[in-house]
C-alpha cells in the first residue's frame, strides 16, 4: 500500500462521523426505467417493490418516452454510440450542429454550444468571459456548479441576498467602477421551487449596465407558455445574455448541457472554454434523441400543459390536507418538515406506503429547514397524485403535523 | 480594539446577511458560519468589506470559516494585518 | 439590450484577434459514425469527403462496435434513455451497481464510483478527500481537468517537473510535515504519448508515505498485457490507491468516467463529492454499453493486441521515412516538426490527401515543439496505415521536412 494506516483511520472515522450524524446517504437500486412508477430494491437485498416516484427531474416524462427511445435507437444506427473525441478535433457531427441550431431557436437566442453537462457549461463560462477587473454578482442560492465555476474565474465575486432586488441594486452600484458586471442567477431555485424575478433583474441590468446570466436547468422545456424557460415565463425573452441549461432533466434526462446566448459570448466559449476543448463531445445517441425532444415540445405544448395541471392539482391537495408547502407554481413542491430526523422518518414511512420521496437536510439545505422535496411530472396520472396525497395524509396524521405551522412543528420536534 | 470597530462589523453583518424582519441577534460571540447565518459562499462579501474598510489584504489561506466564525475571531484576524 | 455595446465590441475584438493570430478553431462536421474512415464536411458547405481518421481517442474501435451498439439498444429498451436524477436520489439502477463492480474487477480495485465524465471525476475527487492540512503534488503536464480539480481543493499545491522523479522526491521531502500527501499523475500523457514511470513513483509514494492517484484516461482498456492500464503495464496493480479514468475514449467513447480505488476513499466520495451529489447520473444507455465494452475486453485481448501491433508498425515506418518521433510504444504518436507554420501547412495538405490528423502548436505545446499528433486505433487496418505513411512521405518531402 502506498499510504499509511493514518490515512485509512482518518477516512474511516470521517465515515463514522457522517453515519452517526444521521447524514449518511444510502443509495436505492432501481430496476426499471425512470417513470411515474418504478421498481425499487431497498434496502440492498430486499424484494423489489413498485412505488410511485415523486423525486425525479423527469418533468415532462420524456426520459423513457417511446418517441425519444426510437430517435435514440436511430441515432445509434446511423451515427454510432460514441465519438471518442473533443468537439473541435473530430467530435462534431452534422447532428451536433443541428441540435445547437434547434436549441438556439427554441430558447430565442443567437447561438448555442453543447457541453457534456450543464455543470461543465457553468464551469466554463465565467473563466472565459470575465477577468479580474470584472464583477460577478450572484444570488446567494445559485447552484453548486455555478459556485464552482465562479471560483475558477479571476473576476471579483459579489453576492446578494436570495432574490433580494434592493440588495442586488446595491451591489450593482458598488461595482460601477468595474469593467464589466454580470448578474448570475438560477431561473428556478431547486430547493424551494421559487422563481427568479427576471423582469426586475433585466431592468436593473439595463440601468446599471450589466450582463445577465441564467441557469435554467429546472425550467427549460416547461416554464413559460411554450416551455422555453424562465425568461419566457417572466416576459424577458431576448434580454438574457447567456443561458446555461441541461438536457439531463426535462429534456430527456440522459446527458448533455449547453450554453446559449449572444453570438460573441458563445463563440468565445467555443474557442476557449476548457471543458469544450478538453472534454468529450456529447454522444450521437444523446444528440439524436435531444433533437427529437425539441421537435416534440415545439410541435405541441401538451406535455408542459399537463405538467402545469398536475402541479396545480398536487399543490392544492397537499395544502388542503394541511401540509406546509412553500407557495408557488413550479413542479418542485417542498413539503416543509424543518427537523432532519422527522424528514427522514416521514420519507421512510411514505416508502412503506408505496411513495418514493427523499428527505433533504443539512448540508443540502440550511440547518432547521429540512423538507421532503417532491417533484411533479407530466408522466403522473391523477390517480398517482391522489395516492400520493392520501399516503402523505396518513403519514402526516401519524406524526401529528397536519395543519401545523413552522413554529408548532419545531416546538414538537426541535431542529 | 475599540468598541466602534466591533459595532461596525456587527452592523455590517446584520445588514448584509439578515432579512429586515429577522429576529436573530448578533453579538461578538454569535457563531456566524457554524451557526448558519453566513455560508462559506456569502463569506466573500464580508472579506471584501473588511479589506476595503481597514485597507488590508487577507490572504486566502487565512480567510477560513473558523477565522470568520464570530466578530471576536474576525477582530483577531484583522489585528494581524492592520498596521498600528 | 442588456449587453452594452462596449461589451459586444470587446468580445468581438477578442475573436478577431484569435483569427489574426491563426489560433481560431474551426469545426469540421463529421457526417458518419466514428470509425477508421469518416466522412467530413470542411469547410462548412463543402461537399463531404471520406478521410482516414487518425485523431480520435477511439483506441479499440469500440465507438461503433456492433456488440456495443447492440448492448446500448438493449439498455435503452430495458432501462430507458435517461434517469433525470442525481445518483443518491433516484438515479441508481441495478446496472449502475453492476458497472461499478465490473470496473472495480477490471482495474483490480475495491470499489468504483461513476461520474458523468472523467472531467467531473477529477473535479470532485481532490476537494472531497483533502483539506488545507494536506499537500497535492502533481506533474506539471497533467490534464486540464486535474488542474481544475486541484484548484477547487484547499490543499497546498506543488508541481513537479514533467516526469522528473528527483523533483517529485524533493516535493515529497518538503511536505513531510503535512497531514497527507497525494501524488497525482496522468498514466499516459496525451501530447507526447509517453507513460509515467509508475513503478518508480509507487516506490517514492511508499517511501515518503503518500497517496497515489493516476488519471489513466489514455490507457484504460489497452495499456498493459490485458489492457487494465498503466498500473498493469508496470506491474504495480495493488500499489496504486486511486485511478480516475474515462469511458469516453477507448471504452466506448460516449460518456462517463469514474474514480476507482480503496473502499473508504470511494465511500467518502459517495457522501461528499460535489459532482456526484449535484450532477445527473449516467444514462442507462451508456451504462449498458460500457458493461459490454468491459466484457469484450475481459473476454479477449485481441483488440488491444491489434492496437499494439498497429502502433509499433506505424512508429517503425514513420521513423524509417525520416520523421522525428519521440520514443515510445503508445498509440499516440507525436511527429515532431517544431515549426508551427509548417505543422499547419502539413495538416492541411495531409487532409487534402485524405489523411485526417491534428497539428499542435503554441500555446497547447511549448514554442518550438509544434507537432502532428497521430492516434492509432484497433479499427485501423494495415492499408489505412500504409496510406497514411505514403501521404506523410509525400507531403514531408514536399515541405522539406524529410528528404
């Protein structure tokens, strides 16, 4: 062995600590495709059972859609499985270009480049576009991959209280001496399902001469009347300078991400972005399927409409049942439980009732804000959602939390 | 260091990290980072504020969550860099 | 418009500068699957033409292997196209666990954790395992993704001169007071086609009590007698602690990467590694295809053997033709031209002859070290290689590179 017993002991103790802190994440094994109902083996060795899935990013139900599978199959046959190459060497097929053009049109921008994931798009953009005389002004709750991307940039880092437009304005004023300013936000924040105030952000950007960058991973495909994203939803299409988003959630769920926006910004990333230059191209099978996905959602808004209906229904019913649901319109529906152990207990009991959800607690969400984050999908039928509400109600009664507010739940269970 | 400096920092923390309607109290011993009031990402603003205000430069290795965890520990840190 | 004219102007100028400095990269559109020969449209709208491809990482030809494609199709049918989930929420299928087991077995490690790419794996491994009390000692020519991963980690950073084991030893000595030391090296370096001297590095790691991590992306599947990688080649299979590698090169070429190693390292990564917790799980299609790729390699060494023969054949004959080639055996063959202008001219002319290769020059490689990089594949037949040799000789003579 190349290293000492000290290292082994150290890491073993770290793991013990994570376990005893109740923070250990256990994987559950799924023995079916992703869908409204899945077959799960949990714990390891238990007999697999069918449960209703309420925690996938499979918003439009496209991850196992027959049309998408068909396009993937055709892609495999005509363009192969992999390219084994970075984009600019021999990793750009005609279909990559076609997908980029389709995304540009769909998102209403000037140009698009694909990345292996939205995570890599976020890792690339700031380092390429901004330098030490520039300012990055980010919402405090932006996605982890954006935080990592900003850390790789030499630009000055500022952040503002979550969705607090006055605080954003202060930061914009503070940075007027910088060369460029870039406001950075998620379109939809994934822990609460709340939506960025993009209209105000765009107005401020104009007033204070700043670019706007948006990570729309939890919105592309279904937010806005035609599913174009948060910018459509907030009525600011054409006013966003850079959008990063993923093909790994609503738009198919396999892999892939992109950066879409002003021509010059995108082209510069094509020339300089480290992941673009050093990372494998998106595989033909994913590109082919994604082209079909965009075609499907452009042709008809059926799926995003159904998702919207399902979301309203589920939110109404859960509120009626007496749960503390953060208000909103997004398919991310956080059921607030505040106490970490309570969240885990409720999730476990729901699983026994055939409802698959996961408890979120520190450090994924702040201490004292534990929740069960449910996600509605267009794949859910009314009966799935009714069963879910019934199960939640039953378990909620058991823990005596129905109709209770935050203080009351904390009083009962602590934080 | 003076009470003025302490107040300066406490006021900044309140304004920069707390919502207007928050009933969280901040004193020189309140655990800022480990108490979840300031996370390591938002800590950046605090560092920049201190550097600007006291005309110092805090190297990245010293800007640890431990050093920023309370107003008291922050004052200790600044003392290292402020010329008398 | 939110982008002030000034910003637009600025970025437009940056692009013009790149074009003027001849550093602008133009994409070529491949209108076929990846294979020994491909159909390319270049420049855009030119009629597509067939060329022999010598610049893919498709070392074993698995990117379009019928058994791999069949397995991918089966994966699609049985497990769907995507999971739309991070691993620990609802993104772990039985086949993910199976792939992890298979990779562990193939690489000779305790356990493996999958990532959406080796880029992500390298991005997540250092930060999750090491802190400011530790030291990272890495070869200065390591892959960009390792450099980025190290930047995200708070450990003390040291770089040793490329392949210089005395310098490595010096840094190891210097960091004895740190809690942990980790040596990081690529197994095979992709600009030069050379391998790290893993046997000696292992000895140093043991001598100076350091953890050893190897990025084997340009070795997994074909280096070593049965293609396990650089550690098999140097007969140090149980002495490397962590391997990061990709499924996006020899093992199928679509996507995916992993970290493989000692059990508790992998356990910690599952709990803490940022890309693992926040990034989408591997597509079932890729998982199924990769399982098949590994099965193929475990079943027979004929692909890596053919690749080895192809590499030796090309290296031998290109030398005989008078070209300067760095010593080695790796299927990456750097043909040293030194002059950047000639390299670009040569690459263009070779393309016209139907041979697709890549020229590298400053800043990707040092000034004066410009080269044409050729990558051999098990998909190449002798005819393909002979055509390339003929073209190199013809163009080399024309440009005065060889007599």
